[in-house]
């Protein structure tokens, strides 16, 4: 059975802190790993990673995939209250785009 | 504006009733998906469709049914056989197709279903 595990499940940080979120996976057929941010309703896409060791960056957010360790991390530097959200990790497991999601990490950034 | 529209945003169902959640997309995507989200459990796949007139069960299909008669539409029916239907339901779409496996999925705003 395919499995995606995120840690921690939740965390509270102060504005300006750096946050590191973890995602590990055990799947029979890995195609890519995706990160989403969910603030209230619809998850919004952040990154897609297919190659090991190549960092993707967007502003204060960055992510990297380690295929050897079957894991990925999402970093958020200089956190702001607007970063408060659930961060979802998903692994694509077939050629048609089916996604297996982790439980998500709830991040709360306090002023 | 291109996107995915789910309706209604909130839905209340009496026990024993079937209800249908709407999902429409104008992104010209082949693949569409229905996920259920419960607190602390992330998103779980209910059904997905790779092309018109075809769909497959996901991990938690029991008590649900779908149809895909048009490319733009993928409605989900929550039947009375679903024992615990109270949840947040998300519809998504992606380009799909074997030549486009590594593209992101786009999500609708969700429908919150409550059994009363």
C-alpha cells in the first residue's frame, strides 16, 4: 500500500523563524512529489520535484527531494503570519496523475 | 477565468438521503478527481476519471458514485450507504494523459457536507 507521511503534524513558530517540514514516502511507482499550501479551502500548488538533489525556490520557500532517502523537505525562511496554513505533500504514483497525499502539517505563525 | 467550480459550498444532508456535489472545470483537462478531507487525515482519493465516460475507484469509494458524461463535469453522489459522510470534499483536475503525467493538479474551493 502506498504511503506518504508528513512530520510534524503541527507546529507553532514566531514571525521571523525558519520552518522545516518533512515528507517521506513509500510507493510502488514514484513519478514526482508535489507540495501544496492550503489556507482555507482550495490547496494551491507550490512545487513539483522529480529529480533528486535539485532545489526548487520561490521567494522564502524552497524544497528539495532526496530519492535515496525517499523524502523531501519544505523550508520557509523569515516566516510571516501569512504563511499560516496546512502544507500538504503528495506523491504522483501513476502515468495519469493520480496523487497520494500525506496528512499535512499545520503551521501557525504568531506575531 | 479558467478554473474549477464546486457547488454548493455548504450542504446539509439528512440521514438516508443521497446528495450530489457538482464539479465543473473550464481548463480543458482530461483528468478529474474527487478527494475527501477529514481533520488530521489529509486528502483521500474517492474516485478519479482519466477521460470522458471512464472512471476508477480510489481508496475510499464505498458509498459514493460518479459519472463523467462531459469533459467539463464530474459530479459526485454521496449515497445513503456512506456511513460517515460529514467531511470537506475537494474536486481537482489535471491535464492528464500519459504524456502529461508530471503536471500539477488544480483544486476547486470545496464543498463542506454535514449530516444532520
